[in-house]
C-alpha cells in the first residue's frame, strides 16, 4: 500500500485545498469517497505531468508537431 499512498499524495493535497476553499470539513466526507476523489485528482495531476515531460522530451529530440 505504500506505493499507492505515494501516488495519492498530490490528489489528497489538492482535494484538501478544494474542500478548504469550499469551507467543507474533511471529517464530514466518508473516507472511501475521499480516497476515490483523491485518486481521481491524482490521476489527473500525474497525467498532466507525464504529458508535459513527454512534450519536453519530444521537443529536446526535435520531434516538434507540424503546424499548418
């Protein structure tokens, strides 16, 4: 479970920030739902990071997309 918990860190941070912004207490939310929402946010964050790294890698090696 340690690797999965590491994967969830960005999502938990983002979810706590969103809930604090909306003035919703974290203790109100069911822990299972919290993990699901944190997992979804983590997935979005990690996909954005991977896409950014992929774009930088392509640009470094000269594979820029053609723009017409």
